[in-house]
C-alpha cells in the first residue's frame, strides 16, 4: 500500500511538473501573440481583411487566454512540491528560497502584468496618457518573462526546441516593431509614432 501511495504521489508530482513546463511554453506563445496584436492595433489602420475593431477583440481574447495559461503555470509549479515555492514568491521578486534570481524575474513579469490588468480594468478613470504609459509595461514584461523561462533551473529553457521557439517569438516581435516604426511616405513618421505613444492624441469627446 505504501508503495502504491508513493508511486501515486510521484505520478502526481510529475504530472504537475510537466503541466507547469507545458503551460509555461504556451504562455510565452500566447503573450507573444498579445504583443503582436497590440503593436498591430497601435498602427491605427483599418484594413478590409483585418478591421481594427476585430483585431482589438482578438487582442482581448488572446490576453484572457494567456492569463489563464499563466495562472495554471504558476499554480502547478507551486503545487507539485518538487521545489520550495509559495504564493508570495509569485508577487515578491527575488525572495524565493529556490532559484531566487530566475524566479524573481518571473515575479517581476507577473507584477508588470498585474499593473496592466488593473489599469485596463479602471481605464475609464484614467487619462489616455496614463493608461498608455502603464500599458507599455507589457513590452517590458515580455522579455523579462522570456529570460525567466531561459534561466529557470529544471525547465526546458535551454533545450533545443525551446530555444528555437524563443528565436521565433523574438523574431516575430522584432519584425512587427520594425514594421510599426518604419518611416514610410513622411520622413517624420518614426517621430510621430513615438510621440503617439508618449503623448497620445485624445479622440474628440474622450475623458469628459
């Protein structure tokens, strides 16, 4: 009976550990998609095949899905019991008893994500500029989370397939940023794009 109990516990631990690793990889892909869609909506262009309103709805849907997978990633990493982690370690950077640097980077990414989520929930009470500046935290969250996944001990961060996935995600975001910021018909397009981020133009009737 003891052997069966021990075997079942080991099986549960292994299942949770694999679930944490899998959902971590899926979270990276989903948050990469969120970043790509966010950059795309910032271009303020409507295309017949991809209207901006549809892109915004997709952006929100993928964001919710990414948060769900991230939550499962965190819960399974703590629940498997293989390493000593608690829920405070999720929010307090660099305080974990196990692998504090790399776990701490994950905590920083989670805190930045929470700032984005909270600011989005109270968006009507914020100025456009304040919301935009907080929302830009997602651009810092994404590379920090990517480095967290690369460095965490016992994970897949340095395996060939995960490194290949990292390269694809980085290339996709870098390519989209180049498209977003490239000068086109007007030589001051780049300056205007940056200005729109820092000093967004408020639509008529907004914040009244």
